[in-house]
């Protein structure tokens, strides 16, 4: 299982374009796919973006570490993308908050995911420069890219996520 998942990720890395970002689905059942993608989504803020936000406020000047966090976040996002397997929406897995638009407007969903990865990679570059103003500007773009799919508060909905009831 883990092996097939890794090869799907490797394949996606090879393909690499926005159109293909979610085309190499992880070989995993719907309930497991939901569990794994929600785990990744929940890890984004505490594991990766918190450090970037602190750098944007001038509170974290370990720029090499911030750049590494950006790279880690992009990898995590690519994995999450592969876990939105067809048939794993809210209808099939009630605890999922994934909206049907993920699959009916797949090009838009892929574009929203790609946009966040692009802005996150640009954060990596901004961090390497050590320019706090650039980091701050980049952090604001990341916030907008998250909002391409859903709002900031955990319970909020959005274009691709159902509001938590
Ligand atoms: C490409 C679309 C997309 C982008 C961009 C995106 N998310 Fe998500 N996110 C989702 C979807 C869809 C779900 C719901 C998944 C499910 O329940 O199956 C979700 C769920 C979550 C959850 C889980 C909430 C819970 O408790 O169930 C968190 C936390 C989260 N996202 C954080 C973030 C953060 C932080 C960012 C930006 C750094 C981000 N997301 C960007 C699509 C996205």
C-alpha cells in the first residue's frame, strides 16, 4: 500500500504540471483517502505555515529552516492532491467535507492546488533572500491561495469544502 502510494507521488512529481496534479490517484480506499488527506491538511498550519507566519512577523530569522518548511509544505500538498480520489467525497464518506465541485470542476481544483504550491515555493525563495518584507508579501499570497478552496477558520466552507455543521 505505502509503496503504491509513493510511486503515485513520484509519478505526479514527474508529470508536474497543473493539469496533471491530481491525475495519478493514490491507490487507496475512499475512507482511508479521506483520513490521510485530512491528516495532511491539519498538519499544514502547525508543521509548516506557522513558522512562515512567524518569519513574516519578523519573529523567526532562521531563514534556511523557513525555506525548508516551504519545501516540506509543497511536498505535503502534492500528496494531499493525490488523495482526492474520485468517489471519496462527502456522499461516499460522510465525515469528509469535500464538495462535489472537486470532481465536477476538476481543472479549477487543480489550479487552486497548483496556485498554493507555486506561492509556497515562492515563499521558499523569499525566505532564502532573508528579506522580511518579501516574506510578509509572500505570506499574504499564501493566505489567498488557501482561500481558493476554503476559508481560514476550521469550520468555514468555501468553493471546495463544506462548512462544518
Ligand atoms: C486545492 C484546495 C485546497 C487548498 C488550496 C487548501 N485546502 Fe485545506 N482542505 C481542502 C478540502 C477539500 C478539505 C476537506 C477534505 C475532506 O474533509 O475530505 C480541506 C481541509 C482542511 C483542513 C481540515 C479541517 C478539519 O478539521 O476537517 C484544514 C485544517 C485545512 N484544510 C487547512 C488548509 C490550509 C492551512 C491551507 C493553506 C495553507 C489549505 N487548507 C489549502 C482543500 C484545500
